[in-house]
C-alpha cells in the first residue's frame, strides 16, 4: 500500500513540476496591426538551453508565419526574451517554435483568429446606457436644529 502511495505521489509531483517552458503572452492574433511583439519565455534554465543566435539582417524564420527578429538573454538563466514578427498572411493555429539545436526547448505558441467585426460589432464604446448618475446635493438645509449636537 505504501508503494502505491509513493508511486502516486511521485507521478503527480512529476506532472505538477514539469520543466516545460512557459510563454507570455501565451497567444497572439493573426491580422493584427501590431504584428511585432516580444515573448517572455520562462523555464528552468531556459536561458542556457536556448543559445544566442547571430541573426541575419531580415531575421530567422522559426515557425510557419513567425520570424525571430531579436533575442535577449537576461542575467537570470530562467528567462529569455524573443522579439518576433508575425507575417500578415499567417494562419491561425499552434506553432511549435524550435530553435534547431539539440536539447533545446520547443515552445508552443498559439496564433488565434480575430473576431469578425473588427471592433464594430462587439465593442460599441461608452454610451448613456453605461452610465449611472448619483445625484448628491452639495449642501443640506438644517430642517430640525433641535437634534444638533453642536450649536
């Protein structure tokens, strides 16, 4: 019985404390006006896993529709910052960003489709329906001076 509990504990802790790197922001949208973003990659010693590349002038294509424009290693080896550009004709889906070196981290990055309407059908802005007015008089007339504590 103790062996089963030990096995379950080790299995659950291995899942909970996996060393997969995390990416922030976790996704972006295709067709955005701002298509140059910086990704923060966080993981156990990921700064040592992802090497510093000498990038060509136009950048390096690292996934379908994603070009690496710059890479910044931090003093903390658990962080790497990637400057990427998403091409205008990129399609939605999950991209596996692979750096092409042995034992490097493979990072899942999702490109999502934008909602139709481009801000016209779901974001109407602030209208009079959104406002609630509180009418508060500035001064009060003392209707009963007999209940005043201070003369």
